[in-house]
């Protein structure tokens, strides 16, 4: 099962498809169910895994690469939609004739 929050690693010395294959193999040795996607142009490796980011970093570095940054992708902002909910409520009140008095 993949990690619910994908992890992004910046691997500065990932230069070719051979590098991508080595990184993928290193991550898959740690977690056979991991998903690994690499973008050579941006030096980004996105991993979905049950493992912690520190373990994935160690696996990539043990394969001979340099991890310069790690971030977690937020799948959803817990506060997203709050502003929209307020507007929806105000719209409902207006539609029901309960709109605040306008001066």
C-alpha cells in the first residue's frame, strides 16, 4: 500500500535514466509496493510508500545520490472550502429572505 501523502525528493545528481533506475531499485528494495516517479529535468523524485521520508532518503543516498530536499504533498488543505462555506451560507440566507439588512 502506498503512503497516503506522496513524498518529493530533490536529487541533484540524478542525470540519466540509469540514475532513475538505480533510485527506483533502491526505493523498491526498501518497499516493494512503493510507487516511484522521476523527472530528470527538475531533479524531482516522487515516492508513494509506507516508509518514512528519512528511510527513503537513506535508501537513495545509499545508492550513491545526494538528496537536497524533501517535502510532503498535502492532498487536501483541511481549511480549504471554509471560505466557500461562509459564502454558501450567506447565499442561502439571502435566497431564503434572511439576508442581513443593507443600508
